[in-house]
């Protein structure tokens, strides 16, 4: 292990339901890096991220800051790793701020309503970094999928762990927030945090400062993935520049509509407006006023 290695794995292997998912994986990652783990679906990216965090049984050895992962208690592991899974399902209508405050639990903050000044400052910084302060008091169950993803990422930031393991952190975000989140992760890495991303594809190596690695997964052509990353970055940057926030947070075209132009719904041959009421042969009403029929 080199002197500046923060996370190291040697001969790592994972077997799930009798099937070998990972075999003989070795890697050495230092602080201050933002690393993208690239590969197709089923290559084992999520399993590797979970194994590095100690969330799935594995063979071989994992060292964090020179200490064996198996020698660390659960609370100490939670302080060493900020882990972001793909799924952000929350079943309780807690305010977004309280969800973010869960990131301080490994530091002893068991009640979001009674945070110390240090914990409260960490939560606020995390919410600003993920751009979720505007809906801090809204129940998490009322947020959109992208908003929930950003709240989940803010919870990870609130841990202030030396290692962030994020499994496809931008998969459900709009282009602007994809770029913002990757820049935030890049800034965290510049501050000394190591960030490892399990990605099918990323925003772009040049834009986010990513260092793609294959990490003993099925063979990956680095040049092929680098070209895909660059194309994805260019496409998303062009798409983001062509949009601006519209009413109710929706994206609207920046170019004004021509005078007298009909709305898109009126132009579509498959979508038409009709008076509400019983439809012939249906015997069912959709309510008073006008309604818009869906796709037929």
C-alpha cells in the first residue's frame, strides 16, 4: 500500500447465490480523486461499490486509511464512507431537512430537531451543495424523483466522510443538475475526499474531471469509453444551454413561440380537447368544464 492510498482492495471477490460476481479485483485509490467506474449493466459495478463499503460479504482484503475494514465497528465505518445507493425510496413523510440530517447520525446526532451547531452547519452546507434548500421543509414523499435524488446526495455530503461511494448519482437528474452535482463532487475531491462513482456513463471526463477505471471488471476499451463520455458531455451541455426554467420548475424552450402559433397539444394529431362528460358508450364523466384526452 502506498503512503497516500486512502482505499485499497486486494484479491477482492464476491459470490452471490452461488454465482461469482467479482473475482480477483485489486485497486488502490488515493484522496483527492474523482473516479468513475465504467461498465455495462451486470458488469458488477454496484456489487463492487457495496463490497468496498462492507455492505456485502466478500473475500480478500479491504483497507481504509491503512486499517482493515473488518476491524472497524459499524459506527466507524459509517464515518469513513458516505454511501449513495441507486434506490432512494423513503416510506415516511419526513421533511427533506431531516433526511439530510440523518447523515450526522454516525457522529452522534440521533435527533434532527436537536442538532449541535457543528451538525447543523454540516447539514446546511450539504443542502446548499446539492441545491435542496428551497424545499427543506417539504415531505420527502412529495418530491419528484430528481429532487429525492438530490436530497439523498445531500445526506451523503452531510456525513463529511473521507470516501464517497455513489452508485449512479446523476441517473435521474436533469442536465443542469447533472453538471452541478458532478462539479460539486469534483470540488469535494479537490478538498481531499475520495469519490468513487459506479456509472453506466458519466457527464464527461473533461467537464467533471473524471478519471475512468475498469478495475478488473469485464474488458473495457478506455478509448471507446472516453469518446462516449466526451460525446455525452457535449450533448448534455448543448441541451442544458437550450433550456431555461419555466413555470413550476419545468424546462421551457428559450426561444419564444411565434405569434399566433398554436400550443403543441393543439398541433398534435393524437391529442385533442373535448368537452367533459359521458363519452359515447362509456357512461362515465371526467368532471365539469373542458378536459384533454390522452394518447389514443
